[in-house]
């Protein structure tokens, strides 16, 4: 498949029956992802991981496997509150910046 040429398909161009089947497939995929996340969180609940490590799971060939790997996930930045442009300009002026 290294030489396969892929093309994105507009699902709206499929037959109504194929669109319905695809929609069911995507719903099942989302449910499976949520259940996998719930399983993984439950499996490691109460475990203490070594500093800088995390547990990952594999599901290939119908088998469950696990490994301890470096925790290289990016930390998310705290979300800033949204405001208006006027609020931003007012805060800049209050902090001594020329507005």
C-alpha cells in the first residue's frame, strides 16, 4: 500500500444507505474511543507512576498490552478569559502601555 494514492471523499456524495452506515460507524468509533479512555483511566486509578513516566496501552491483534513510557505529553497552557478588544485596550492602558 506504499504506492496507494489516497483521496478524501465527500461523504455527502455517497448513497443515502452508505451515508447512514458511515454515520453509524463514526458513532461507534466515538463510543469506542470514550470507552477506551474510561478503561485506561480506571486501570491506572490509584497507581503511582514513577516521576516523568506514564502508562500506555496497546490493543493490537486482540490482545491487551501495557508499557511504562516517558511522559512526553505537552502540558496545556491555562486558558485565558476572553474579553472584548476594548477590555484589552483598557488593561493595556492600566498597565502603563501607551494606547
